């Protein structure tokens, strides 16, 4: 097509768009008054900037403490900065012997640094006659207490979920892996948001090439702001047009830690209560933390249940459509009269019936998610009318369709990962379209397309469908079956770990006693 | 951009194409039972039993139409229903006795096989009477005709009391020179106003009615065909045991635990010879006379073997008399005596009727039941 026009259009747009100004490099002044003027100039219309002028007790020099209200811990400023400086007699001899009783301390030389530190919640101390300023680590902002994870509830797992502070989240993971090999690489993304990202991984386990891929993608990012982990995932994933999630977004520190131990990478995004895990494969969306704390037979049963549910959720309405409008010879005789009787009263063709009901279900789900809890009950009551006996009695929908919808709903609720569940919901409609056009043939074509797509997907360069395609039999131990933990001695091959074997050599727990 | 346009074309091609033969369940008439027979004027008639999906349960629409050929008359078949008649859900295909009196009737069913849409797994049933009767009777206290017929055939054939012949099986049996077809036989019991499975109908090679056999004979036929599953039951009168005046007290029944049938063929004196060796291990289920099995099992075993052998021989004589071979001895002949079989290929029934057949039955009792 006309590539030139397109490029020109983009370029024009790019030129017009306002860019964030490059960081200032102008140095600080020696005179405090000049510095103060400059500060007021840079931060015009910033009422939450507090400027506290005082006199140092030690040498009677003028000083100015500036900080952003709300991003700083006021009691810490009073106790650890103002009090020692105003009342203490110790002299200021550069950064190494500063009288303030505060942990983190930086020396700043230009206005760019000042700006950056102020926004990060530091309080900046200007002293008359010094060409440098001091940033004191007095950050403190509104924080939520650590709570139970909302999306990924678990029966037996930990009850601490990630919060909105990156540092706290990293600490939560560190609590699980107190090991010096747990490395953290920090990035700052977002020209305006200056969001801090931390890549966490085990340096002697995780694959370096994957790390390079990840680092390269992150460093190439040039965006305005990254508010949430979900945005980041979309910016760095391999196939942005796929309905399937290519990263796990987890709000559980224990899940994130166990992924790190497998040789995966976890990205903690500051201000976002979920961490991003990669590279992942298809089957890991069917694993949940509880699988590893329930008995392995039961965990295996539940795994298979989830896989079954995956296919039911994708295919059941499609199968209903194709059976009723193409292949009613496959219906057993006794069921035929039941289906026939309930279909006879319905004025709509099966595919319309199915699409209508599935859409209703999706609307109910979405309504239930967004509505505040007190109103939420109403959704349940009203939903019972739409997906229930009333709609059948009204002659709009057949009994069987209601059962089909209910089945699909239950099946899609079983999937432990929300993003995978959402993908399934979308794929279901495509399948229904195929089924309404071509019956079973359509479903088979749809399934083949789906499988081909899953096989072609990659997550950070690692095939999405491992261990099924490419076949890695060794990794099947934690897929459809979850073998006992004492038999899982190796890390999954899909993470290309440097260290293949997990630490320790635990065989059967009672092996010694059996002899 | 190119890919978008191409994708759109592809999508449109898909959507607009669709499948032309799509038909919703409610727009179709899905008869569950079909039948063909000759009426009083020797006109071929096609019978249909069609479930009507309405408020009432078990409502069936039953009608019949004169036909010359099945597909030619399709529009007349449709004419009686609100939907389009689809032959995909037949459970049973019934053939009337009158039609069975004529040879080559099976060729009428060509459309069933040629049009792949039609089902071929429906049970073929021979009705002992005019089909008119079967398709007009309203069975009030019974399930609809297709349900009851299929149920009868399925459950009874499991016990060996009849054969299970699907339309596909029938096709094979007609075109297989080395055996003759057999069908489940159903009779209408006018006195009790209900249908009754009465055994097995045996046809000649051309499909003409030859003879019927009852339950016990059907079990034996199934044992010979090696189609009988474990658990089929046989009952014999033991001669020499005292009898009461009104009811027989000389009967012994057993269910077959295990059976080993061996058929050996040979050819000599311009005749086929077959030797049937049957080893039956039996669990006694009924014994009306007094005999201490624990002590004298061998006596009973011998007597049962004799009786069973006698009945088998009688049954085979019956086959030979009618020049039919529902067991498929011809298949053994073809396998082991091919040269001689080839000579008689086109009139196997005749050749079979001259064959010499010997039976050796050995019954072993391995369970006497829970009473002494």
C-alpha cells in the first residue's frame, strides 16, 4: 500500500506531540537565595511543595528543606532531619559525616537530580554557601496494608498478597528466597510516570539469554507512563494480537517465588499490586499454588478437571449448535425427544439462542465484577431470571441451552487464571461461529487453528506449548498429572535453567525406614 | 494492509459460504422407525413413525405412503410432515412378512447405502404380519414404537434370544455368498395388545423368507455363530425324569459360563463335511427334578450334552431343509476348501443342504447353584 503517506502521517503526529523535556543539567548555585528562586521557578503551581527555612545550629548558616507533602514521612523529617540540624551542635562535614539521623543519604549537584529526588519522596536540604544539596531518604506515602490476594485466593497458600509498593513486594519475595543469588535488576520506564521495575531472578539458575531478551525489550520501551503490570505485559509480550496471555500476572508472592525457583523471571512493577512472570507456557495457567500443598493424587485430579473444563468452556456451546443444526443423528434416541421438545417452542435458530445466552452470561459476569458489593446481590437475583426457568417458560430459550450455558459457566469458573479464563471466553464465540457455519467440521477446523496458534506462540522466545509441542516428556510430571514433590528433582526444561537439578537429594521421604 | 484485505476476503468467503445442507432439528422431521411392505393390492408402501415435538410426551405421527422407489417418493414422504424428512435417525427398519415372500426386495433399500447421510446402524426387524398393523396400532401403555422395538432387539440379542442385524449387517449378509441373512422377528400379540419379540427370521440368499426359529434355537444359532455372549441361558427337558400331569418337572436350565465352538470343514465324496465341537461350561440355574449334582454331575452333564447335541442337529437339519446357512458354514468352506467351494459358490445353499454335519457337544457343570 501507500507506505509513504502512512509514515508521513505518523511523523507529523510525532512532531506535534509534546515531549517530556529532557532532564535538567544546570548546576546548583552556591547562594541559597538563588537556589530558592530557582526552586520556585521549576515548581510553579505546586502547592504540595513544602519549603522550610531554618538556621543550622552548628554554624549559623541558612538552610532550606524542601519536600513534597504526602510523599514524605513528616515525623521522620521532624525527628531525624530538623531536630538534629536545628538543635545539634555537630558540624556538617560533607556527606560522610552528616548530623541527620537518617539512613539513606545522597549528595546532589544539579537540578535534574533535585527534581527527580523530590518526586521520589526525598526531602532536599539546601545549605547556604554549598554548591551541593543533600537528599534525605524520608519517603512515605499512603500505603495499603498487606491483604489476602483478591483474584487468586487459595485454601492452603499464604495469605499475603502483593501491595502497591514495589519495595514491599520485592521484600515479600525475598522472604521466600533469602539467597544471595536472588538478583534484582532495576529499570525505570515511562517518561512521565518514571515507574520503577525490578526484574527478580536467580542468577545461577535462570537462563541468561532469556534475561537478555527481557532486558532488551524493556530498554527499548519509550512510553508516557506504565500504570499497571498489565500494561507492561502488553508492551513486551511476543504476540500482541493473540487472545492468550503470554505472561502470568500474579498477586501472590509465594507463586512468584516458586516461579523464580523454577528459573523464571519475575518483574515487580512499582505501584502495581501484581507481578509479571515469564517465560510461561500454556499449562502453567492451569497450575495453582494449592496444587502443591494438596495431596498429589487430588492435585492431579484437579489438574485434569481444569483441562477438561478448558475444553468444555471452549466447545460445549459450539457442540450444541452443531449437533442441533447439523448432526442430530449423533443424539441418542431418548435425548432426541427431550431436545426436540424443548427446542420446538423456541422461535430462534440454535446459534442465535446460544449467542444470546452466552452474551447474557458474559454480561452478568462483567456486571458482577464491577458492581459494588451491596448492589452485586441484585445481579445474582436478576441473573437467575435470565439464565433460569423464567426464560424457558417465556419460550425464548430451550431448557437444554440453559443447561449448556450453566455448564460452560461452571467450566470457565474452574480455570484458576483470570487471563486464561478471559481468552477462553473469547475463543468460545469464535468456535460458536464456526459451528454454526460448518457443524462438526467447523469445530474441527477451529480446534486445528487454535492448536496451530498455540503451537506458534512464544513467551520471551520460549515456545508456549512446551512440554507438549515441542515434546518434553520430562516436563510432563507437572502438567496433566502432578507427581509427588519428592520426585520433582529437576527444574522444567522450558525455563532453560542453568542448573537443571533442584538443590538437595530428597528421595522418597520414608525410604530409609523401609529397609 | 494487504493482509487485512486478504483476511477480510477469506472471512467473507467463509461466512457467506457456510454449509448449504444445514437443517435445524426443529425444521426437520426425524423419523425413528421406518418400514416397507406390500399392501393388499401388492403396492409397495413406505411406513414412517415420526416423533412429534410438542407439549405432550411420546406423541408419534405414523403414516404410510405408496412408493415406487424410496428416493423418488421423497416429496410424498415429506408431504405429511411440517419438516423435511431426514433418514438420519432411524432406530429400526421394519420389513413386513408379505414383502419377505418376494426375492430381491433388499435392492429397494439402495438409497439407504448410496446416500451417505442415511444411517445404517438401525436395527433391521422382520415383522410377522402386515406392516399396516404395526404402524397403526397405538400402544397406550408402552413407549413409542421405535423405542420399544429397538429396546427389544438390543436387550434380547444380548441374551442370544435373537440376532442383532443392523441395516449394514444385512447388506453384508445379502452380498456375502457364504451365508444367508437372519433378522430379529417381531409379532403383534393381538390378545395382549402388545408387540412381542418372537425369535429370529431366517431368509434365503435372495432375501426371501425361509423359516423362523424360536428363542432356544436362536441361542443355539448364536452359539454356532460365536456371537453369543457369556450368560446366555439354555433349557432342556431331560428324558427319563418323572413328569407331573400339568407341568413339566423334567427341565434343567443353565447359563453358559464359557463356550468354545470349533468348526472343522472337509470335503469328500462330493460333499462338504463339517464337524462342530462345542465345549460348554455351564452354571446350573434351574433343575426341577432331584439329582445330587455333587455326586452325579457326570450323569447330568452327559444328559445335557446329549440334549444339546440333539437340538443342534435338529436345528442344522432345519437349515439344510430350507437350503439356508445363517451360521456361515460357507465361510469355513471358503477358507479351507476353496476349490470345492468355488464350484458351489453360486448355489451355496444347495451345496450346504447336502453337507454332512456332525456335532459333538460337551457340557461341563462348574456351578450347581446355591441350593443342593
